C-alpha cells in the first residue's frame, strides 16, 4: 500500500427533503409560532427554523422520534395528538401543522377541532383515498388498495381513518373551518391540477395539503 497516495475525498450525504415539506414551508409566515404535531424526526421543524426563523414546538408519539428531534436542538415533547392537544391554550400558535398524520389518529374530528382552537391557521396534509387509481384498484380487485402512497396492506397499516378530499372538506364544513387553499400533489410531492375544481383534484391527487383557519 502506498503511504504517500492521496486520500480519497470524504463524501458527505446531503439530506433529502420531502417536497411536501417545502410546500408546507411556503405557507408559513416568517417568525411565526408553530406547533408540528406528529413531527417524526423533526425534519419539517428544522426546515422552518432555518428558512422561516420560526418559534417552533413539536409533539411526537415515538420516543425515538423525540430523541432525534432533541438531538437536533428542537423543542419537542412526547405526546399523543388524540389526547394532549387539549392542554394547549386558545390561539397559542400562529400555525399548527399535521403532516401525513391525521389518518393515523383515532379521533380525527377532535384533533382537527383542537388544531383550529389552538392556532390561527392549520396546515393538514394526508394521502387522498379518492385518487382514480385507488378507485380503479378497489373496483376491479375487490380488495383494499395498495399503492406507492399507501404501501401497506390493510392489516399492517397505521392508517385507520383514510379519507378523500371531499370527505375532508365535509368535516371542515361541520367544524365551520374556512378552507383557504387546497394543494393537490402527485406521489413525488409535486403540484398537480393547479386551478382545477375540487372534484377533479380529488381524482388526480395522490396526496394533498390544506390550509385552514377558523371562520370569523
């Protein structure tokens, strides 16, 4: 072995960002007070802290996720969206974010109601069960669909309350929440159907991001 041979350059991996995280970040105002519910490893909170200078907090049900967040210097506590949001006062945050989590909660209507109570605006993203491929797969196979967005079988999935765009708008109406923006995304997290009405977005979107606020 040649001791004088030049050392190979160290390769640093650049962490990949979820595209829907970038879209959510675009909806958040600079310097906002933000609560990220179900924040996982804190990637979104870290992005918002770096790019939007937010005052960020997080709740995560997994202790492993909490540990990862704390290691990044994020203010995250162990908690459950179904039970612990009631402990926050009204309008404690400018934005409350529920990213790819609401379908895994036991009481989604209660959780959404709490989001609208504790924040001036809520951002919710979820997989769309109304996508045309899911409808086709269900119709022809007679089985619960398995897709790239919903990759697990019905008996293995954490998702217990799947819904469509129309279902979600319906529950928002019941809670008298104003839907300010609906962003339809494909499987890669990129916008589709910009400018289309809701019923068409409900057909072509594999996931979506909704910006909500309580009605005055």
